[in-house]
């Protein structure tokens, strides 16, 4: 672990239970959901290419909207 990260962790561990819980929640909320690619993910472009290569597997927006 880098020293800045280690220092931050040491400081966080000194917080109260309530403060650590709030911090943990904020950190978890800052992460992208598992299994969902973001535009800065190196696999994002490859996934777009894969999907555009087979438009037959696409679901029309009107159908998706009605399922939501």
C-alpha cells in the first residue's frame, strides 16, 4: 500500500464507528456497479463493437421501456 493510502487508512480507522460507516458508504457509492462497464473502462469500446456487430440481438427501446 502506498504511504498516502496507508496514512489515510490509519486516519480513517481512528474515526468513530458512525463516521467509519458513513465513510465506507460514500466510498462504496463512488464505485461503479459490478458488471457494468463505464466509458473509461478499457473493455467498454470492445463491448460496444461486439453489440453493434450483432444488431439482431438488440431489444427495441419501446420494449425495454415497457418492461421497466
